């Protein structure tokens, strides 16, 4: 009589119901992706067949070949990397410098300045996008990567916030010691603080990668020449081309979309923990 | 002491410079532009409040405002409810829960253009999965994006697929609720529903407010889906059947970068800015007494 039978039956029922709900909802959430994968491996006629056959046989991998040859996708990939890598580096360095300033120094106006920095996080970009476009046009930067890269040199409020919060949790002892040894603040920031902040650094790099790799609005505004397009912009160019032809090759469009999604998915599975940390920290302020 | 202040300013200077050059300066300039007849090349001519008068009698502006309000009004509450429901489910201490957490979160870390193409295909009236499934149970589905009535619900449906991010925030909040609180309430005879409303909901109310405001701000700025999914092949055709998906940001984009009507577009952008700030302030004010912060105000 140690375990009352009713409550144990209740627990089993509750767990079963939980699994039932999880599996049902999980299926509902995965079906679009399964359909995408299935469509991407069908020949064109099978995509429109009624009733729809889920399992393509044989697998038409040539859709993926067509997806990367229809437009210069290799070029798009290089362009995307050429933008993403500098943005990641610049965002991290500038945001971490500013975050260190807010975390470790006392100066008049600091708290007001930090509050202002947080407030700009909520600012809708539309209100600055027209003047910035005119500015970059005046500088002759339209149709170059500069408007997409240069702004990242000035720090990004969300990452400044995230890094500052992390720096505050690092005890200052080792910094004090280095300071007594005569190291400069910049040197301490680089070789004492940043190595201790690796989880936060990883989160910033991952979020910046995701944000830049998938950015559509920036490239749409600034990159006019098709050969300068990023993968995300190129995917939209492909859409326009494929939708404009007689029979829409949905199989090829789905293959191309999956290829663009792939790095995100891989990164997500490699760094799930950093994702969750970044998202929860954003909400915890 | 003085050296410390100087060094502090030096460290934060990148952001200060960026704030002046890329935020504050452009904001002021955009306010100025909204009172001019600026185009891409011409020198802006001061025309006073003409752009704002024009906005007040622009049917497309009202249309975009109404579209955005309907989209946010449908999408934000349903998104919050779904995310909260998912989070409660994902908080269950059962085996393999990590797998399900990843599964629901995954769609929200991906590429909006790729997801738009996927949903364009899912929502295809004739061959799309959604209408095929509906047909299998004897329902002839709507034309979705090609129908004036169903285009916005279609985009809301798509947005519900990416509530994983909000669910993660709710989940983190749920995991911060001390177990003893619920147990104490249970001992006092509170049922599961009452425990949820009396204990859990107040404890996670900061996350609720955060998700509400971020969801609202995001919905008011919806652009990419509408641009990719409701545009035809011709540039300028974006906006869906009878402008059903002409949202404010899409309208600003078209005015500014397809018609180069920069002055008017700046006025539209300021209207959106006021709308977003107003909505966020309203949400904060309404929530102030209802949101519970552990250990007092943050």
C-alpha cells in the first residue's frame, strides 16, 4: 500500500496524454518539411500528381543539380560568405568593446547612455532606412557590400546588452591582477575577459551568422546586380524566374530552398544550447 | 578616476559614434524629409505638412493600416496562446523532451525567403498540401493567397509555424517557477487550472509581456512574406489580390524604392514609428500592474 494505485494510474495516463499531444503536434509541425523534402526529390509531373505520392522513386537528385545551376549559386554562396564573415567579426569586436565599457568603467552619464542603447533595440528600422539609403547612395556605396558590412563596426545593442550582462558575472580579480602587472585595459579585454566570456561570444557569433546569412531586406535594398546577390536574395531571384516560366518547377524551388536552409539547420543542431541561451537572455532583461 | 572615465568613454565610443551617425542623425533627417518632396536625385523641396495631409486622404495608406491591424490582431494573440500551450507541453518531465523542443523550435531559426517559398507551395490552391488534405476530408479549400479574404489568414497560419522562439521564452520562464509554489497551492486544494491562473501565470507574466511586445512589434513590421509570396513576377505587383496584403512596411518600401517618393515614404515611416511606440507604450502601461517581477521591479 506504499503507492496509491489511483495516482500511479493517473500519472501513466498523464504521461501518455503528454506523448500523444507531443507526437500529434510534432507531426503537424514536421509535415511541411517532409513535404518540402519529398517535393524536392520528385520529377515535375509527380509533384502535380493526384493523389500525391509521398515517397519519390527513383530519387531525382538532379533537381538539386538544377537548383544550383539555374542561377550562379556558387557565386551567391561566395558573396554571402564575403558579407557574413566580416559582419560576424566586426559585430563581435565592436559590441564586446562597448559592453566592456559599460560593464567595468564608471563615468558620468554611463547609465543613461546604456538605457539609450537598450532603447534603440526597440527602434523600427524603417524610420532610418530612407536617410541611410540616401547617405550610402551619396557615398557611391549602392550595389556594393559596404552598406551591409560597415554598420556592424559600431556595435549592436542586443549583443552589447548580452555581453555586458555576461561580463558582469565574471569576477574582476584576474583583471585587477593583470592591471597591477601593467597590462593595458585593451589588452586585458582581449586576453583576460574575452576568453572567460566564451559562451556569450559563441552566442553572439551564432546569432550574427543567422541574422546576416538570412538577411533579405538589406541585400534587397542595396544589391542591384544579380551577380552580387546573396543566397537569400538569389533564392528570390530564382522564384521570380521559375514562377515566370510556363510550368512552375516546384521541385527545383524546394530543392533550392532546402539548400539555403541547410546551414541554419546544421548550426542549430551543433549549437542548440547557445540558441536557447541567447533567446532566453533577450527576454530576461 | 578621471582616467577611468576617459577609458570608459573610449570603450563605448564605437556605439556612441554609430548612434549619432546611423541612428539619431538619420532619424532627424528622415523627420525633415517627411516635410519635403524628396526623390532619389532631386534636392528636397520643403512642402510643409503636405505629405501628412496627403496621407490623411490616401486610401492605400488606410488600406495598409487596416491590413497590418488585422494581421497583428489575428496573429499576435493566437501566436501567444499557441506558444504558451507548446511551452506548457514542452515543460513536461518526460523522456525525449529535448527532441521535441528542438523540433518545435527549428522552424523559427530559418530563412524567411525559403520558408515563404515552402508556404507558397503548401498553400497552392490546386496542388498544395493544405488543400489536398482538406479535399481528402471533403472540403474544397480557399484560394488562400489568391483570395482577398484568405490571404491574411494564410500569412497568419504561416506565422504560427514559427512560434517556437516565443515558446522557448515561455519555457525558460516556466522553468524558473519554483516547484514549491505549485505544491503549496495543491496542498491548499487548488486544482490544476486554478494553480495555472493563480501561480504559474503571474510568475511568467514578464515573459508574457516580452512576447506580447516583441510579437506586436514584429507583426507591425511584417514585410518579407508579403513581398515574396504575394508579388507576381512583375516588380511593383506586390500586395496581393486587391491589395489584401499591402502591409505598412511593404507600402513604405514600394513608395521609397520602387517609386522613389522619398518624402512621402518618410512621412509613412514616421507614422509607423509613432504607431509602434504607441502600441508598445500601451502594452507596457496596461501590463504594469499585472506583471509580477520576482523581488520587486527590475
